C-alpha cells in the first residue's frame, strides 16, 4: 500500500484517494520571469517521478501544474527588457518546456495560466468579500482577513499571535491588520490590468492557485505539491482562501520537495552560486542531471556540486555498460527485484532505496552476462523497465556512454578513427603504437574496453 508523508499531519500514512483508482494532484509551477534554475528542476523531476510511479501502479493520475504569468517580478523584468509582459512570459514558458524535455519531464495533464483564469479569480475574491473573509481597502486593493480564519497556520504550525507580534507595519498601510494579505492589487499607471468590481487591477499571487486548482480539480482534491519555500505563506494562504470560500477541506495530502544547496550553501544570486538548468546542461548530460536529482529522497535537501554530478555520471555508466553487453528483452523472470523496488517506492517514494535495488539488479545482470546465462536479456529488460519508472535508462547505451563532444574534446568520428588505427597496429604486432594510441585516448578522457567482439569506448566523467 502506498504511504505518503503529509506536511499537514507531519507523518506518513496510507494514501486513500477521494475517488477509487483516481488521483487528483496539483503542483505549484514556475513564475516565468527568468530561466528555470536547478531548484525548479528538483521540483519538476520529483513530481515527475511520483507521477510516473503512481501511473505504473495503475492509478489514473490527473496532474495539474500551473504557470504564474502575471506578477510583480514579471512586470519589473519586462520593463527592464523593454518588452511587453506577455512577450517575456511566452519566451520563458517556451524555454521551460525545452528544459523539461531535455530532463525527460513529462508535461502535466493541465497547465493552467493565471491570466487565463482572471474571471475565476475575481469570482473567488467576490465570494470571500461576501462571506466577510476579505475587504476592499481605500487604495483599491482587496485583502484577506487572516484572523477571521480560525485555523490559519495549521499547515506550518504558525501561531497567529506570534505572527502578529512579529509583523512589520508599513507607513500608510491600507490593511486592517499587518497579517492580512492581498487578493487583488490595484494597477499602477501603465501596468497590465483587468477590470474588476474594485477597479482595474490584477490578482495577488496566492489567490491564483486557489482559483486554478478549483477550476481544474474541484473544491477538494487529493494531493497538493510544491517546492520547499512554499508552505508559508503561499500554501498556508491557499488553505485559508479556499476553505473559507468553499466551506470544505481544500487538500487531503500536502507534499513538499526539499531544497537545493550548492556546496552546502543556500543557492543565491548574491553568493554567485546560482545555476540555471541551461547552465548545468551545457556541462552535463541531461540524464546525469536527472539521476542526480532523483537519487536523493524528494523531501531531503540536495547538495549540488561538481563532484556530485561526476559521481552521478559514474553510477549511470555502470547501468549503461551492463545494458550495452546484452540485448534487453521484456518478459517474466523469477526474482524479487521488482517487488522490492515497488515496496521502496510505496514507502513515500523512497528513490534512494529503489535505486539501491537497481544496483543489485545490475550486479546480477553483469554476472549473468559473464556466464552467458539465458536470463541476461530478461534481467536487462527488467532493469530498463524499472529504470523507466524513474525516467531513466531509456537511451541507447552507446549513445549515453559516448555522448557528444564538448569544446576541445575529440569527436566520436575521431575516436573511432584512432581505435581503427590501434586495431591495425595490434594486427601488425606494433604494440608500442597500440599503447601510444590508448594512452592518447586516455589523456583525452576516453576509456577503451577490449573484448573478443571488438573495442568499445566511453567518455570518462
């Protein structure tokens, strides 16, 4: 039985969906004012693995991940660039999809944009005003009355009295209380805006997700996910808005991915350790990056470093080298690897344990290959099948191991030519020349593997 850690209850529990066999899941997506960074990739890959596994077990998953395409940061960046906000967001959405494709992240079933749900947002704000949970302020904004919602803080164990005492009150603040947050923002001159009962304006960030999730999945759904920075205030505010407006539980299970650190420090532009997905993929194979992200439990922090990515490359090479030795065949085989893999994933998507099972499986495959066992093709097929649940091991082994030449590296054609020269030298018993060519390739980061079938090669991590 699938068990999931619930951020709300602070414990793992058997997962029971609202509707038998069907899972409705909403994950907070990206605010598209810049290229996606490695922290975004962590969330994308984590919930992609979760979705792939649930579907592999027969669940019908409706996966919704929103796009925030109207926001202060978007307006500011567009103005700096001298372009319209929608031009900026279209470029960044296209770039996000390119990054996802490279990382083998499947598209969500629905990808709602905030600007396409303005009417839904206005209707939700009107409901909150009508029920007394929100109020129009003299400055044209509409605010949520935090202290009106008795359960505010239940997701993150925040105490309203403590929040109030620590809140900063801005000069000429239009709020009734410093805890109140904006639902609808009045537009400044020249800003993108929409008509509303409170004048021209645009939605606040928190209300967007309440409206889009309600539109896509209903008043109550099974799973709400997101990154490590979202439980407070974003998800806390979503709960307050949605439960006050709809009069029912908003979400049954809350899931949050862990943060990414860089050499044990918080990733930050000010520290100079900020990496976009594109930065990383210029240096590393996309599957190496995906494996690096997937091999750590989704709730645990990841430490990004050059050494960590090199280690991930070496680990993936072990799998692909084993797969290169034998043709994978799908079929039944009498072992417990699949059962143990599924057991690990059913335990709150424990990818480290699941991947350790794959390493045991690859050891068994290597043994079967050496012994020319009839089980070898079936073991290879099993390895590819289970790896596929994690979005891994679907490349041709030679394509992964040889890769594309980076700047200054030998091309595949040049390497093959040198290997042919070496073979000719060995044939002529010119072993000194053969060794020279091997040493030259080794210095270039190319590792040779000789066998009776010939010589294969791969690039060193």
